[in-house]
C-alpha cells in the first residue's frame, strides 16, 4: 500500500514529531511493507530519521513531486494532531487550515482516498475557515478524531459526510527506545524529586501565567524539596519562555532547563523520570500519562482540556486564563502528596487510550484494505 502523510512535520515540534514517529512505526508494524511518503519542511532529515520517502511540504517548490506522490498513492493520511484550526491567521489560501485542506483537495483530484487520522479539530472561528471546512473537509473518505469534542466540533461545522470515529491521540501507541540522553545532559545526582515543566508562548495571559507559575514552583521547592526542570517541546520558542519563568523565580538557581535539540523519545524518557509534570504542551501531558506520571495542565486550547478529562486529571488542572498561583501550587502539592492514589486512577484510563490509539491503524486497514473502499 502506498501512503502519503500530511501534517506539521519537519518543523521541530516535539509533539508533531512524536505523532509522525508513532504513525510511521505503527504502519510499518501493522501493514505489509507499506510505501510511505511524508510531506515535510525538512524532507532530508525526515527521510533519514524515519526510513521513508519525503517531499518538501510547502508550495514554494517540489509541487510536481507532491502531485506525483499523490497520484501514485492509495491513501492520503491527513494528521494526526491539531491541523484543522484557524488560531493562526487564515487569509484566503494562506495559513495552516487552507494548506491542509488544499492538500486534501489535491489528493481527491489525483484520485486518492483521504483519511483524517487521529485529529484534534478546531477552533475554526473565521467565516472563511468555516466555509473551507464545509466545502473541503467533507471530501475525506473516513475520519478518526482523538476526542469527543473534536467529533462534535466537526459536525457543528457541517462536516458530516465522512464517517467519524472517536479514538485517541496516536502518540499513545508510540514505541520507545531506552535513551537517557536528556536526563544525562543535566547535573542531576539521581535522587531529586523532579517536576517537569513544559510551558509555551501564548497570545494572551503569557506574562500573567508565567508569574503565577514561577511563584508556585518556588513554593514547591520550599515545601517539597523539588527540582523544577523545564522541558521545551518546541525550541527555541519554549526555551525562551522557560528562561523567562526561571528569571522570575526566587529559586531560579535551583531550577534547570533542558537546553538543546532532543528527540521525542529522549524527552519522553526524561518525563518518565519525573514525579510530576506541569504543562501547557499537550504532548508533554501525554508523555506523562504514558508513564503514569501525575500531571497538572494549564489548558490554552480545548484539546488540552479534552485530554485531561480523559486522563482523569482535569479536576487538578485549570484553564490558562482562570487560575490563581495559590490554586496551582495546591494542586501540584496534592499531586505530589497523593502520587500513588493518582497513579492508580491514571492506569486504566491510559490503558484505554492506548488501545484506542492502536485502533486508528485497525480502522485504516478495515476501511481501505478490506475491499470495501478501494
């Protein structure tokens, strides 16, 4: 089977690179010798890291190669991740939403089947974005989404023609290798109580949330003897935010920042050694859940809240624009003090999401390899 993957690949975002690794690894494991081409902003690097073919994803060049790949493909996988949203500016055919939907349109013009794969949908608030969703997202042949919110959101946008199935983020099916490079890069003795922190830049509430987070981390250092370690999931942007938070802390000298280029595998294995994760970044929270690490989320987007509700940690988490520094500290302290209780709660929830993530591949096989939709 020849498959093309379209997503936010080759741009150094740990979450999206983890998605790509998980899709590619599971396709190779579950399908009979699939021929995979990835549209990537760093095609040479993507091809080398994942053992696939790769074509430059943007419209500036290699458009003939995109058309050729789609003409030869049996299936375009669009996703996973939060591709279909217009949080970032959408102007006519410029922006993430038009890009991914135009790739879908191009695939259909080439006679190729399309699957939206383990996607998180929205927000789509612009009139033009909603129009594009109604017109072009309905061209998909089959859709899996990673939470119930995304399914409802799609239907409210008028995307109802393809069948939509709720599964889970494909990163829950991630295969990992032992590698402590990230941990070993830090001056740690091995007996620290680590709080992994994964912030990100945001349009609103940035200075406010950073100040509150700095205060809460200082109190955790004082009351629980923790070592906060910042885990930038998308350097250099997250690295800059991390250093700005450290600069606000009274105990900044007792705080560390993972400063360098680390793979999803390396960052996941670091978070696995933490006692607690505090994060805005969705896939830092997912990495924590995968390793049964209690986590407190600050939700800047419905996708984060939707995940935290599925993991069971939403009652200990907060909307980004609606929390106090005291509440964040109390929630984090509770998670540290009741770690065993929370791990017992997390385990079955994570097990279910892992099985649902793998079901993305099963559904792909059923829909496109059993003869019903060829």
